[in-house]
């Protein structure tokens, strides 16, 4: 019975649902039907009953033509390295991708997500900096990446900006990382996942508009993330100046 040998571990609100659903369209990748299994971040994750339940999301035997078995949980990628160690203990060094999004935009998206779930009250503007549900901490990518690389140096960091700019090239880069020739066409990738405008329409008339960060909070968040973004820029060798301007 195969276990995952490819994980999308983060980050929250950075296109991981789209990436998971895109990759499952490849004949070379089996992706769990349920995304975000949240297995490796459980306490006593390796208890026999938990492992048995986890295995049920994957085939009973190797599938013809399938090279990778994929699980995607963006909540894995956090600075507490317990989850990274759990993955190492059970899977060794699987292929691994983390996608990073402009941290201020990611904070806004995450805040709206929690509003939609009823965890925060609806308001047309977001005038609050909070780390409830780790929505602030999840944007400190460099701090977390440095820790994960000590356990999983094979982890490949990618940028949401690149996904938005050219989704075909983005998926092609993932396939190259896996050592696969891409069998996905532009038509396979022409869809949206977790579209907020569509979700807003389901929430009723009190959601007249999607909330936005106030200028004050946006400025505070740019200040909050500036040092970490500078570190990430050095780690990736990428120009992230656009992430540092309020």
C-alpha cells in the first residue's frame, strides 16, 4: 500500500487547492480526493488507528503509470518543527513544495476566510492585526523555511506570483522538480479554486462586498513582515521588493 511520496505543505491561502486539483489531473500523480488531511500535525499522529485512517485515502496497491502519491495540507508549514519531524519519521525525505504569497495579501485572504467560516464577525473593513488561527505567523515564510530546510533540504519553495503570472509554467516547474514530463495541457489548468466572489454569493445579503484591509492595518502588516521578507529574498535569490512597499 503506497504512502505519499510528494507533499504540498504550505502555505495557507496561497493557491494550494488549485495546485492539488491541477496535479491530480496528471496520469503520473495520484492526489488524495480529500485535500488537507491534517495527518502529520496531529498529536500521536502515528497511533495505529490514525495511520490506518490516513492510508484509506490512498490506493491499496501501486497504480500503473503513477509515480507520485500526493497529499496537500498548507497548515503543515509552521515554525514549530514537530510536523516536519513527523514527516521525516514516517516518510523520510519525500518531494515537497511550499508556495508563498505576498504576506499582506495572504493575511487579508486568510482573515476573509475565517469570516466566511464564522470565526470572525463580518465587517466591510479589516482593522485588526491578530494572530488568532496563526494568520499573522503563517506569513513569516523565511523564519519557517530556514527551520524546515534543516530537516527537509529537498523542500522546493515557490511563489504565488509566478502561479498567477503563468499557471502552465508554474505547474511545469513542479513537474520538472518531480522529474516528470508534463502531461497537463493549458485546458487542464483553466479553472479556479476557492473563488471568493462565488463563495460570497452563497453567504447572503449581509455580505454586500468583500472586506478589505484598512490603510492603517496594511501599513502595520508591511512593517511587521519587512524583516522576514528581506530574509526570504536572500534565501530564494528573488526580487521581492514588491512585497515590501505599502
